[in-house]
C-alpha cells in the first residue's frame, strides 16, 4: 500500500503556533478533505507534505517511489515558459512521452522536410506505441479542453492569475501522481469546469488531499475529512455530510461531559470552601484533583469564539438600479444589448455564466466603475453600495490591523442599535486583541479577506455587490456570511461559481450566457442546473424586460403506457445499442486524430452530446419499464 504518514508535525509562524504534534495517514485510494478556519495552517501543512516547506518538528513518511503533485493557491511557474512547457513539466513517465511526441509533431509541422525532425517524430511515435500512450494523450487534451486551456504557445508571463491557476491544475492532473495535493482548485473555474473536475477526481486512481470552501465539491469528491483547528487535527470518516453528522455527535458528547465535569467541580469547590485541611494523603490528593478540574473547566468553558456579522445598513428606497435599453460592451465583446430591468431593494440575485461572459464587468457597471456603451443606467437616490471585489484593493502591508479600520471610523452601529468600537468589531470578526496590533502582511489570505469584508460593512451599505466572495474564505465564515445576507435589509447581487453559496443566498439567477441572451431564472443554482433552461430557449430574451418566470411542469401520475410509449418501448433497446456503437466509434476516431487539436475538440463535443443522448435513452428505458407487466 502506498500511504503517506504525517508523524507529530509542528509548525509555528511568527509568534503563532499553527499546529502542534499532529499525526494522520492518507491511505492509497483515499480522497481527503482538509478544512479549518482561516489562519489555522491548512496551506502550511499542505506545503510541508509537498516538501515546499519544513516542519519545526516531526516527519513525513512515504515510500521511496511515491510521487506527489501540489497545486498551490498561486502556482509558481517560469514566466518565460509557454503554457505547453508548463503543463508538461515534470517527470511522470507517460506525460514525458506525450510531451516529447507533441513537441516532435510541432517541429515536423514547422519543417516537414527536415531529416532530423522526421527522425525525432518517428522515435517519439515509436515510444508512444511502446508505452501505449495514445489514450493518455486524448485524456490530457480533454483535461486542457475542459479547463479552457487552448493557447498552448502563450507565455506564462502573459497569463492572468486565473489562467495560471488553471494551467497549474492541468499540470498536476496530467502528472497523475500517487498523491494529489490541491489548494482551492475550484477558484477561477466556472460551474461547468467544476462539475467536470468533480467527476474526474471522484474516479482518480491515486490519493487526494483537498482544501476547498466548496461544500458540494467536498460532498461529492471526498471519502474522508480532516479538520485542523486550534493546533490539533481531528479525523472523520466519510464525506462532508458525514463529517457534519459526526461532529454534531462529538459536540453533544463533549457537552454532556462538560456538564458532568462542571457539577463535579461545583461539589469540589464547596468542599474546598469548608476549609478542609490538607493534613492527610487522601485530602492532599483531593486538592490536587480540584486544581486539575479547575484548569479543565477554564479551558472547556472558554467556548470557541464565533464570527458575528451584525452591522446595520443605511435606509434604502424601493428602486436600486434601473437599466433602460442598456448596451454594455468591453474589448469588442457585448455583455448586454438593449437590456431592460429594474433591480429592487429586496432582490437576492446570483449572476452566473461561463468565464468570460462578463459577470465582473456587469458588477463594475452597477458599482459605477465603468459606464454602459448606450442606454440609461439610473442609480436610486438612497443607494449606498458595498462592493466586495474579486481582486481586492492593495492592502497597506505595513499598517497595523486596527489602524486600517480606524481610517474608516472609530465605531459602528449594530442591528440592535448598540454602538461598538473598532476593537469590539475586530473581536466579533475573529481577530483577538493580540492580533489588533499585528501588521497586515502577517495575516493569511483568508484573514485579509475577512478584514476586507469588515471594512466594507463598516461603511453601512444598503446594496451589496459580491464578486466571488467564497474565494479564500473558510467554511465557518461563509456559513455566517450566508446567514447575514439572507437577512440583510437591502439588495444583494452575487457573482459566484460556488453552487452551495448561491443556493443559500440567491432567490433567482441572472444568466448572462443563456442562448437567447441574458435571462432571469426563478429558483436556485441547483434547480437551474437540473432544469431544461440549460438546453432550451425558456425565459426572456434581451429585447424584453427580464420578467418571465420558469415554472417546472408538474409530473402526472400514471399507471400504464400510452400508445406512443408502447411503440417507443418496442424499439428503445435497439436505439440504445445504436447510440452505444456511436459512442465507441467517436472514441476510436478521437484516437486517430490525437495530433489535431481542432478536430479533437470537435469530436470531444460530439462525444459528450452522444453520451448525454445515451444517458437520456437509459433514463427513458428505466421510466418506461415501470409500467411494463412482466
């Protein structure tokens, strides 16, 4: 068995101890989710396992031939390398064979008459046959295609942060190591790519350690959970739902134990107050027991601080944004065209679409950062915007945490009308007093995000625009933020790829890349993904006011097949067989066109449609078979 063992690992960052003597095992074939509060040391622990950092004490035990690939939140790649060179960098045998073959194909295409290039191509092709690497090449190109990586000749230095993250993800997936270490792999992926990655990882042949805020992703990929908290690590079998259930049971048991301990402490305290003299060995032992109990009670009674968001917003009128015949364009791309809609004070809207569909651009227009190309964009008189940007404003790294907020105000008002100081606010946002004087550069990425959120809310906005708020925030913070947004007295518009977050926060979706144009869908993200809206023209077009409501058809109860269904039943098995043959044919054709990216992408798309058709046939078969009397 190729297992990795972390043995009594400790790590301190500055004056803060991240973890102390933590031990755990990642077994072969295990998919592990690593969760914990921001600043608890999740990324630091992963870097130690990857060999990118060194623990203060402890060791990592693994077999000599054990290969690890690590995707950090900001992958490090050579600026001068092309995307192709970065993706195929590494020593994985199959990846190296495919890399050499692709390079030989490229060189031969540039100069087909070169004897040297012909020889290199023949050698590379022979190696591909010897290693049976043709199917791997198809798989690698599928990975690149699904992650939206097409310009393989582009330099890494020319890529955005999101593009680098996707290249880094492709790199580690193609290496196919014994253990994949993935730190927030869903950041910068659209929903379609996330769903594909879920399926890919759930069938991965090696082991996986995953840090993510995406709770649906954790639920569908993992079969084991590790929670890093207060310097310790707790292990839970099963996926995220199992973790929640087991954690709840553990906390209930702990509460009962604490209650018994408190009762025993009370009895011991009464005995001590009677002035018992420690004259005998028995009495001395009881005094020692009291002192130990007192220490335990102090530790257990110090309930873990919980994030609290209770700041008051300012008054808001009924209308927030009014878009009249608005056209919005950027870089030659049209985001909105003659678009009409009124956003109101009670709106909870998720703005969704593929990467590049213009979600961030739309938020920037609503925030007043950019102007529409044409039409009227009217902002309500009482609107006070709080804009949580995906790319934060630069932090003054050498400024202290408390000074950063004091530039906004010395105090703020909560929903209950009580005025609180900046110091108290920081504590409710899980910044203990000893951190108030810390320099901002010492904070973790998630802690900076939390500080940024607090600064925005201190301005008492009544309209909140959130652009990918789930990036770099831990699950506990997101849970509290979700609760805050559902009760917020104002409008909330959210751009996010996190399906769970959108399900909790939004009541309807603005779908920017719908085939008939930007369209409003009434329902949450999960409903939308399962609906026919993805495939049909349901909802409104850009030329009409966005007001059409999608209502799913009610299922009719039935006991037997209709005449047309009886005809369908007679031929459905043959239909399934024909589609299965079509799937097999497309797979074979893909193998024959491994060097033609354009053709391969075309075949991949056709294969997906055919496989979906096959799935629909099987679903139909199962449905009809319910009404067949055997």
